[in-house]
C-alpha cells in the first residue's frame, strides 16, 4: 500500500461544554489538518495522486470552517466541536469528494489543536 499526506490549516473559534472550565469560554485555535490518502495502485506517472489535487480538496473542505465560530455550523450544533469531531466532520466531507475515485481511500484525518495535541479519525477495519 502507498500512503500520502497533505497538510493545511484554518483558524476558528469554539466553545466546549463538557471538557473543562477553561474550554467552556469562547476561544480560538489555529488548527493544522493532515489528510492521509492510501491506495495500492499508482498512476502511470508513478504517483498515487497529484499532491496539488489532494491539497486542493483538503482546502475545499476546510474553507467553510475558516474564520468561523464552529458552534454555529449546523454539524456542530448537536455535536461538540472538539478536535476529534472536527476530524470526523472533515473525514466525512473528504469521503464524499473522493467517492468517485475507487483507487484512493481516505485513510485518516488528523486535526492538530496545538503543537503537541492532535486527534485523528479513521474508519474501523
Ligand atoms: Zn479549544
């Protein structure tokens, strides 16, 4: 199997109700997002997918979150906008974008909330 990774970022605000007192207050993060794509067949050119195209799609799903108050986005009205759920949200959106390409699987989405803390979503095998 081959795996490739592209990275992008966005800035947004959120409030978390159940984690701890500090997170309950409105605050923001510069989230770093990593998209991992996998597949076993390379194109004739020797790549799984052009990095540019992978990056373009990642940016496409991130754009609606950039400079937003995440709690106001419909998906996060019922589900807390934690890094875990942001990873899940982005995974779902990317899954739709890559659905037509049977050779590539969205393997994992990792969302970095700070330099040292990250959460990932990947489907169970
Ligand atoms: Zn936070």
